[in-house]
């Protein structure tokens, strides 16, 4: 009920503004009324009542004519004037005159850029996913005559046209295309809406999608899917690293294959590096003890640790 009340209030305010009673005309009318009252008071007793009545009536008629005939259009406005029901011309911006009763100013066309918000709620995509989409439309009237004569309420017509175009485009696209292709949807919307509004003397400058809402359950599923995809990529990278390490070991084995002495020294170096760490536990095969003389190597390590200066 509150929404309906607000809409009715806005419509009444717009109808009142469309009268465009000029402040200049109202002031002139007030001046004539004052002159009529003051003149009648001064002439009382000097002239007859018929003369006083004719004087007052003349001033009232002149003031009324000025109030209804003098119009002022703002810099961004065009007034559509009909004479006896037929289109007579566009007036403004600035001050202009009409003939009361014969002429009628049916509408005032705003030539500024107008912003209209529209939305598509619970609209199914091509893969049957309900989405809520909010968008903003920027448009301007370039032909006031067509906007006044070709469509009854061009502002409502543009809003409904934009909404139906958005629903149609959403129904022809997959959800993934909508989420990642906002710019392409903006361009397509602008093209479709502009084709519909050009015969009305209106051009669409741009369309921008503000927000796309999807069901919470689907949002959680997409989040898990993205997490699984990142984990898969991490495992792929780890596998590629293992392949590179294996290739490096294979290349190193080719260097040791014909040189057992170098391989023996490398093995002893690796054991030495492990044994010299404090608290390190190294388990080696029994065959390595004999081949690499680990007993002597351990003694050398112990002797080195005893001879190390205390800190």
C-alpha cells in the first residue's frame, strides 16, 4: 500500500509540474489584481458602478490571459504545443506565448541524459538457473516531437522495453557466459533497446549491469568447484615438478654410470652431511658400511666434534 501511495503522489506531483505556471505570469496576474482592487477603491464615488465593473473585469481578463498564455521553458526543456488538437510546434527554451483555449501544451520533454534502473528477477538462464540481474540504462531524447506523438508514456515504455530485452538475453545465455561476459551483455542490451526506442526519438547511450545474484546453494557449489579446480592445478604443477626432478636425476646418473669412484665419493659426502648434524639419525644398509668404510668416517666425525672449540 505504501508503494502505491508513493506512486500516486509522484504522479500527482508530475501532473502539477506539467502545468508550468510561470512565476512571471503569476506575478503579472497578481499586479493586475492589485490594480483592479486599488482602482475600484479610488474610483468609488467618482464614476458609475458600470465603469468600475468594466475596469475591474478588463484587468482580470488581461491578467488571466497573461497567466495562461505566458509560458517559460527551462534550458533543457521543449514544450509540445497542440493547436485545436493538431501538432503546432515545439517551443522553448525560454519564454513563449500560446493562445489559451485554442493552444494546449500537452507535454514538456526533458533533453538531458536520464538514468533508468531496471531488473529481471528469477529469470531462467539457458541452463535453467534462476538469476536476479540489476542494470542501469542511460538514455536521452533527441527528437521531442516523436517522443510526444509516437508513444504515450515514453519513460514507462523504455523501462518495460529494457526489462523485456534483459529477460530475453538472459534466457539465451548460459550462466557462465553471464557471469564472465558482462561487457558483451551490456553492448547487446544497448543495441536491442536502441533499435526499439529509435522510432520514438530516443537513443540509448549505454547500459551497465550492476549486480548478478544466483541461488546460495549454487554459489556454494561453484565455490567448492573453484577450490577443487585450484587443488587440481596444484597437483598438476607438483607432478610437473616431480618429472623435472626425475629428469635431473636421470641426467646425473649418466654422469656417474662410468665413474664408480665419483659415485662413491658422492655417497660418502651425503652421509657426512647427515652425520655432522647434531641429533641426526642416519640408517644405511649394512653393505654400505663395508664399501664406504663408515666406521672410520664416524670416528673422524666424532674426533672433529671433540676438537671443536666450545662457544
